[in-house]
C-alpha cells in the first residue's frame, strides 16, 4: 500500500528559478551590492545560505550578515510567490 508520494515541484510542477533570480536581484539592489551577471547561474540549485554567504564574503563591502541578506530576500519573495507559473 502506498503511504505517500514525494514530488520535487521545482522544474516539474513549477519553474521558480526566474523568480529566485528576480527576488535575489531586488535584494542585492536594495543593499547596493554590485554583482556579476553570471552570479545567479553560479548558484543554481544551491541553498540560499550558500548564495548569501558568498555575497557577504566576496561582493558586499559591508559584509552584512547572511541572515540580514536572506531575510530581506524572503520579504521580497513573499510578494512574488503567487506569480510563479505552473508548468503544463
């Protein structure tokens, strides 16, 4: 008897990658952090913590805490969740 189904929604049911890129871009711009265009591709499929650890260490002259950067991005992401398209 089947007790559960496990779905990897991202890339199967939804495509959230463009939304991740948009919301991270907005967060970095909010803090005035400059970044190379390939930054988001470098971190596709990795955790938000790894992304913002890199940003804090390598790109942010103020070396803001990862938690501060991620929290701002989560605030922005909350307003974009309803816009993530469902795949056919």
